[in-house]
C-alpha cells in the first residue's frame, strides 16, 4: 500500500540526506519525495510516498522521529487530503496531429507552455492517475520527454493539526529549535 508522510523538519543543510539515508538503511524505496519551505522559514516540509504495509509504516514513522532535525511526522494515507503532482510533457506534434494533442490537453485541463514546429510541451497538475491517463493517451503521438515534480499533499480543512503541533513544538523549544524523541 502506498503511504503518504508529511515530515516537518528544521530547514538546515544535511537534513534531506539524513532522511533519505534512513530509508536506504531500512531498504525502503521512496516512490516520491518533495521538499520545500513552509510558512515558517526555519521549517521545511517533506512529502514522502513509500510502498509499505501498516507495520512498516509505523516503523518508518518511529524511525523518522529518531532523527534530530525531525519536528513532526504525519502519515496522512487514510486522512482527507489534497494530493497533487505536476508534470511537463513534450510530445511530438506534427501539423496533422497537433489538433488531436491540443484536444487531449483541453480534456485533461493541461496547459500548453511551449510550441515548436514538431512538438508541444504541456503542463498538467492533478492526481497521479490523471497525469498517468494523459500520458497513456499521448504515447501513440510520441512522448519525447517528461518530468514530474512528485507528490505534494496537504490535509483538508481550515488548519492542519500538523501546523498547530509544529507551532507548539517550535514555541516551546529554546531558540526556536525543537528536537523529537
């Protein structure tokens, strides 16, 4: 089962390496990993997806908490969440095929971000299944290049429980630094 973790970490050099090394040491393959700053410049949030059963997911969460720079870990796999991926796809589009590719882009709400004489580059945002569906329909035309950002996720609702806990953790710690045990 694919599990989605939101991991709040201190925004410091080396944290990403330590988190990735933990997965390597435990022999888990990271399916998707995105990292970016949060509304607080000193805190970054990682969205990590990994194929693991329930027990393995609990062990991953426990091991993440053992890392010094990890502030909070949430497994949002079974929680109401907004999950998105972004892809840019360069597809061969000769004059004859161009209108068909543009129609597919329109159906999937993809945007054309570059036009060349023999290709179109599309940008699409949405669930992984939506992007995979567009890719399958574009393959017969010739997918020349494709890049994806990886999953980003946010809990549904007005305020995430994670942000409340992160605020409390950061406020209670000396100098704004929190350590999890």
